[in-house]
């Protein structure tokens, strides 16, 4: 059964809220992601390693945030196209409980389980 306008609007607002939260974090993370320049005459080897590790972790965090933003944009597009809430793999409805947890979900639970099983092989 297709989602009604009230439900779609609720998911749209949730997605927009999450997008805004991720964008706010992204803005503050840009400053921290700048290249680490260390004066090697004053900073020890462990401090340099720690700074490089923190920078690598920040890059990975930024990558994940960008993926989350792409998923949100895709979900908003599916809402506009009236395709939201349907599995992109099998075209069955995605359970509303699943969408409550992850409103950008693109797969029903069965297809997601199959994909995960295939990845773990």
C-alpha cells in the first residue's frame, strides 16, 4: 500500500533534519581536516603519529558523512518521484519500522540480508 502524504511529509522532514545535522558537522570538520603541519624539531615522533592517525580518522568520518548525505539526497529524490518506501532491488515495500530507523534505506530487510550474506562469503 503506497504511503500517504502525511507519512511521506514526516519522512521528508526527518531526512531534511538529518541532512542539516550532517551539513553542520561537515562545516566544522572542514577546519579540522586541514593538513597537519608539524615542526619536527619541537614535536616528538609519537605526537606526529597521533596527529596523522587523527587526520586519517577524520578523513574516514568525512567519507562516511558524505555517503550518508548522498543516501539522504537519493531518498528525497525518491520521495519526489513517488518511489520512496520501495526496495530498489525487488520493488517490495520497505517496512515502516525499518524506515523509522533509517529513512534513507533503499532495500527491504530480505534484500539487505541477502546482500550482507553475499558480502560475508
